[in-house]
């Protein structure tokens, strides 16, 4: 069991190192381009927009269940002419 855990961690570490190395190489190639600053600015704006969307998704509180039910009941009373 311990040997399997060690092999699993070693495999995950190797995968992470390979992925990071590849990403660093890609970043170096992009920075050597003449339009590197433009690409970096666009990437920053894209990441900020994604972050804003993620925060909005997490921060949006669902409507209160009883409030929604009350609004539906009120609209039914208004439609039925029972507005008091």
C-alpha cells in the first residue's frame, strides 16, 4: 500500500513538472515576440474578467424561498382580483 502511494505521488509530481516546464517554455516563446506586451496585457484583462465572473458566481445569493413564494401568492391575488 505504501509503495502504491509513493508511486502515485511520484507520477503526479512528474506530470506536474512536465506540465510546468512546457508552460514556462511557451511563456518564454511568447515573451520573445514583438507583440509580447500586448499579449501579456490581453492575458491580464482576460484573467481579471474570469476572476470577476467567478466571484460574481460565488457571491450571488439565491433568492429567499419564502420571499419568492410570497411574491407568487401576491401576483396570483392581483390577477384574481383579490388585492386587498
